[in-house]
């Protein structure tokens, strides 16, 4: 006669409960060992009694099995989080695609295209939007023109001030250095003796220098331009000078 079916519930009798715990614990650990050996599986069993005692079995070491379990648990949680994030991103992407399509459609209608499906009210709203946009563009244009005009005025005033400053500086320089009609005297006018000595000592080899010297002394004899020696010129001019001096003396006597 076979065993009857046992109802699975807490055993109220403490002695019976302890006996059943010991038997079933040993059977569970034996089954775990058999499973690890027969199926080449990594098996770990942890049992705590109602009194707090620990009973365990591990085919590959409890720490190793627990570490592997934690890694698998973390990876499964990460995978779940990634899956959830991908779903959220997919929803947001769909929303953004819909918004982009709507904005693109509005832009096309603002350009005056694809107006067949619009009602009269929608067309009026579109016209109002275009008018408001045109007014905004005109206001911005006028603002830029006013700013450019103001900048031009500021630059003009700055240029006027700079010109006035330069004019005052020029007037101050003119007051410090007044202009004269008389030209600046040359070196030969300050030193006439050295001029004559230089002409005599050098023998007056240059016809231009001889002509210039004759012109300054009031002599205009053609012989100076011909390059004659200075002693000949002196002999020829001496009688004339004496005659001129006699004539002036006679005029004074009269």
C-alpha cells in the first residue's frame, strides 16, 4: 500500500517539524549534489533553519557562485534599464518626427505652396501670420537703418573734431614760425671774403661760377663767360673803374 499524499503546510508539532526538516534538508542537499555531478552544473544551496542555523552546499565554491549570481543579476537589471530607455527614446523620436513633419508643412504653406487642403479660416490665419511677419521684418529693417545713420553721424562728428584739432595745430605752428618774404641767405652771402678767396685761389675754372660772381658784382663783361683769366679781367676793368670814379668826383665838385 503506497504512501498517501501529504498536505503541504506548516507542521505544528515542533518535534515532527524538526525531524521533517532534517530529512528533507539531507535529501535536498543530496539532490543538489547529484544535479551538479550528473549535469555538470554549478549548484549552490543555502538553508537557514527556524533556529537560525546555516546549512549550505556549493559545487564550485559559495563565494564564486554568489559573485557570478550578482553579475548576472546586475546585467539583467542593466539590460532591463537599457530596454526601458530604448523604448522611451523611441517614443520621443516618434514625437519629434511628428513635430518636424508639422513644421515642415507649415513652412511650405508660408511659402504659398500646398494650400489645397486649407479651409477659408485657415487661409485667413495664414494671411495674418504673413502680415505680422512682414511688419516685423520692416520694423527690424528700419531699426538697422536708424542705427547705421546714427553711427554715420557719430563718425562725421568725430571727423569734424579731428579736422578742427588739426587746424588749430597748424595755426599754432604758423604763429610759432611766421612766414617771411625774404629768402634764407646762402652761405656765400654770410661769408663774401671766403667766396672771393675761393674763386681767386681756384683760378675760376668753372664758367658758371665766373658768371655768377660777375653778376653779383655788377660786371657783365662777355670775357667772363668766355673763361678768360681773372688778371686780364682785372687789367681791363681797372681803367673803367678809375674813369667812373673821376666822373663821380667831377659831378660832386660841380
